[in-house]
């Protein structure tokens, strides 16, 4: 580690109207190091990166790369000058191959035609240099999120990037995949590549980052070596107060069995196999397993998004087989999906539209939808979920990822569901907002609502549930009481059928 500064941000400020989002930000990233960047949703992290990458025009301040002033006009401009970003929600051409995605916009040619052979050779060489096992001919949509992410990192490296920004890179990864990612980061560090690592996960910040900076309300609150700080100091810097515990005390009292799944199999790949579960009224029931183990598919099957080939679901003493989400919703089910960008929200619509879309009948007056009722409902959920926004008419796409997630959860709460299916509900959400969502889940369980939650975060699944079903290769490998289990048992069960 030479100590040489590769990226310097000096006096960066940015306002939207009267709202000052960034105020005199100063930051330095040294060569061959990882700088952790933390802050609550809406603290200014995304705005800061968008200014760096030329998506937003800064009001004041300067950027320097290896001592030279830079002022990128677009992400493409940044990429071609050695500054890359791997987004939390990957923007890739899923119908095309890995090689196509790597060389998009810069295809090698021969005699005026795309040189497929060179693409394959260069791709293979790149993956070999990074110790990645990826077939360049693989179509992107057939790959797991983690492998698609590895492709994006490899693409950044192929541009000879001096600095790579990783935005919530482990939000969809298992423990094993996180270790794989960290090895790649450490290998690239040794070669002099620097990283800005945006994350809400405290444990990871201390494991992978050399230094950490905290933004709060658009100002730089803290910048230290990770060795010189601790979790409590970071939380206090982020939220302006200390959090005595990461999870509330789970003191709900589950009742009788309300949902029974027997010998359930699904029709289309990936096929769920012989799923047997009994879930209680007022229970917070966790689903854990490796990515691809079938957790999301199980929630989708319960909600009527997947076709059952055999077996049965009994809800409230009655056999049900939902043919569609609309039917599931009529029985009091709600589903917060993992991929909010693709199937959780209407990105080009307002908060009002996104909050009210699942419950339009509630806002009618004499058969006509009332704009006033919709606005009141949206304002209630904005307050209830602590959404940082200018108001009900703001586009949801302009919010940070965590605030988008709050709106989506609020949308389903408007229906007052009896069974809430949550797939990675705190993905991309800051520590303060996570605690609020945990409290919300607990409150609903105490009201007799049944919560089924999928989480890839081991501390979270152990911190907020009553029982946990572990899935392995689309099967249930075990059901454990949360209070009497541990990380080792969950990991062992998650590998049972591999």
C-alpha cells in the first residue's frame, strides 16, 4: 500500500432547488485500498457517485484522478478513463451472452465484421486472470445474480480501471459467494486497484475495508481507518444516535397452525420438491438457504405466480391453490419481491401511484377514484415508513433504493394483509431503517399477522424470526427453532442436498 492518493474529491456540493443534498464533501481514496462509504438512505451517497460519473452536474467542487483534474460527462466517459461502477441493480443485456456484455460498445472487428473468436479469447483470458470460472458463451439470463455481478466486475477490470465503485455488492449473495467476491477484491487490491465500497452491512465494512467514511444529511460526518473505529461509532455517525441493539426483542407469541404445505411440487424449472411446512398465526417464519436454493420460488408458488404440479396448500383450514396473485390477494396475502426494480414498482410513476395501485377500490367515492383519498393514504405511509421524499407526487425512481423499498412495503400495508411474504425486505436499506422494518414486522406478528421472510443475511434471519426453514437444492433440509440454532447448523443444512 503506497499511500498514493488515486481519487480526491474536494469541496463537492450539489443542490436540487432549495434542497442541499451534498455540502462541501471532501474524500480521498488511496491506491490499492478499499474505502467504505456508509450513510442512511438519502444521506447523499448516490448523488455523490452520480456527480463523479457525470450523471449530475456538480454545483461546486473538484475531482482529481491520480492528481489530474477530471470532469466526466457520462458513465461511459468515466469508464473509458479508468473509473467504473458495479450497480446494486445490474443493468445488463440478459438475452445476450457474457462476451457480448463484456464488449458492448467496443466490439473487436475483422474485415468490418464482429470478431467473435477474439471476443471469446479475450473473455477467457480475462476470467482466467481473475480466477473466475465463467463460460463467455453463457447467456446472461441463465446465470445467478452473483455470477452476473462477477461478470460486471470483470468488465470493469477489462477497462483497466484504477478505481471501482461497488454499490451494495453482496445484497443478493450468500456467505460463500461473499467470500468469493472478497477474494477477487483483495487480489485486485494487490494489483493496485482501488475500491469505493458502498454498503449498509457493518460486518463487511470491517472485514474488507481499509478506511470508512460516513455521510449524514449531505455532510461528511466521519472518515477513519476501520482499525480506529467500531460499529457503535459508525451507527452513531450514520443515524445521529446510538442503537443499543441491532434487532428488537422477538417476544411475539405464535398461535395455531394457519398455513400448511404438504408434499408440494412445482411444474416448471426450477422445480420445488416435496415441500412440507406448517406455519403459525402470528409467527415470523424465516426461509434461509443459498441463492438458487428455491426460497423465492417457494414464496412465488404460495402467491400464485408458479404452477403447482402436486401437493396441497391449506390456509385457515381450507384447501387453496391460487391461480394468480389477484386470487392470493383476495385471501389476504401480500408479497414484497426481491427485485424491486423489475417487479416491485412502477419506476416512471409517482409515490402516490405506487402506494395505491394494489388497493384502488379503497379510494373510491361513488365509484370514482378519489385523488384526495389516494394522496392521504400515500402521506400516511410516507410518515409510517419514514420515507425521505418531497411528497406524494414525487417519482419513485428519484428516491434512493432504501426509500423505494419503504414505499413498496407501505403499498402492501395499505391492504392490511393477514399473511405477508417478504423476499429480502431489507436489501439495500440502512441500519436505522432496518431496525424500523424489524419493529414493523414484530408489531404485525403481535397483531396476529403471519410473516414469512427470506433473507440471505445470517444475523438477520437469526435476529428477527421464531423458526427457520432451511432450503437446499429446492428442498426443505430442516426446520429449526431460532433460539436453539446457530450459524453452523444453518450452513450445514443449506448444503445438505448439494
